[in-house]
C-alpha cells in the first residue's frame, strides 16, 4: 500500500520479439486492471543481462518495449513506466536480499535449471540469483499484487518467503505480495505445437505472431497453423490447435466460445484460420500505428522516461533507506 492505494508491480524483459501471447496474455490484461492500483511497470533490463546481450540491440529493444507499454494503452502519466536500470535501488536491495536467501532455495528454481541447461556456456551468478532481483523489484515498491504467468509463480513464492523471513527478523518492513488472481489473460499457445506456450524465444518464426508482423505475415502464419483432421471447429480437449485458435479469436473479437462455434459450424479450417488471422491483424494494427507514432516523438518519450524514473526512484528510495537502517548501515549525514 502507498497511501490508501494498493500497489501493483509487474515487468517484462526486452529480449526477443514480443508475441501475441505476451500481448493477449499479459500486457492487455495490465491495461484492463491498471486503473484500480498505483502501478509500476518496469522494463527489466537488469534481468536481461543474465544471458549475453548485444548492447545496441538491448537498448533498442528496451525502448521498443517501453513504447509498447504506452501504445497498448497504459497512460504514462498515471502508470509508472520505467527502466529498471534507471533506479539503482533494485540492485542495492537485491544485494541485501541475497544475504537473506539460501542457496538451497535458489537451487530449487525450475527456471534456473531450464536456463542453465539452455545456456550451459554461461551459467553465471546473476542467472542463479535472478529470483532475488525479482524479489527486490517487487518489495522495493511494497507491491500488494503482481500479475504474472504460471512460469513465474515459483519466483513469486520465493519473494514472499524472503519478505516474510526479513520481516520476522526486523519487523514489518515489506508488504507481502500476492499473485494477481483476477481475470487472467488468455494463455496463447504456439501455432506450430499447440501443446507449448507461444514463446518469443521459439526458433521457428511460424510458431509465433510477433506484435509487429504485418497483415500478410499474420495471415500466412495462421494458414500454416497446426490443427488436426477432425474437421470441426469445436472447443475441446482433443483439439488443442483449434482450441488455441478459438482462444485467440475470442480474445480479439470479444465473442464467446459458443458464438464462435456457431459462427463456424459446418465451415472448413481454411475459412476459420483466415478469419482468425484477420481478427488478429485488426487487433494489432492500431497498436502498431501507435508504436510508429510514439517512436517518432523522441522528446515526448524521453520526458516520460525521465519523469517516471524519478517517480520510481522516489518510492524505491523510501523502502531502501528503511531496509538499510534495519540491517545496520550507518545513517547518512545530511
Ligand atoms: N521474470 C519475469 C519474466 O520473465 C520478469 C520480471 C522481472 C518480473 N521482475 C519482475 C515480473 C517483477 C513481475 C514482477 O516474466
């Protein structure tokens, strides 16, 4: 809580091309709930360097992501949209929290195991303590709620454990955050393997719709989407490909599943795939136009970046000073 408002914190990494899954599953949902909270939406670039990045590319993508937050409908005057690296408190609190986190706990993190397997040549300490930095992000702003996907649940659990451990020693310092359990966004699956989540790191570009894909590309990818030979557009367990397409269509058109089943009763997959492709293109076009427009206005974006970094810094410093005092660091002489 800050004042009488509940705080919501979330963040995304600026690595890889954002997909329709990130948009329908997360970003769009943030926009729907943002008004109810005091919000912080971070572009978590400190997390990004846990795997090797090209510096120019990282900078470009980070700015593109920040632009996208705004283009998606998060008003940057009301929502604190900022780069994690612009607020040094994240790294400072992460260090302190590292000293309250056990190796054994971090060893259990499934995402670490996955990433370590994937980047076997660069299993660095940052990758190992990634969840502690994430805990610092959340606790720094005394966040009450954190909207995250299933893959981040374990990180939210460890955040709560660290906060409770710290509070047990030093008193009520941190708000214990809850995962946001409202209406969650759609879980969008790969177009090539509907048992797998659509992922920005998928090597097959046909598996994902990127937010900046043009209409032709979008329609082509949907035409190639893996389905089945049931030849029926119904929402059921045995047809994960069709189910995914229905989910996407529903998310873009706001029709119900029943309406969609009725609309395409007796129709072929080709026709349905085309309709889904067009619905997605229609959904993404205004977003792409706003991105293009915002990107042209360098001064405006720079102003937002500066103001929001200052705002984030203000709240972050409050928590950080309290924590520093609790653990016994000397007070600053003014
Ligand atoms: N680890 C998150 C992800 O990859 C991103 C993230 C970093 C985050 N810090 C956060 C999400 C704090 C929520 C809250 O999706």
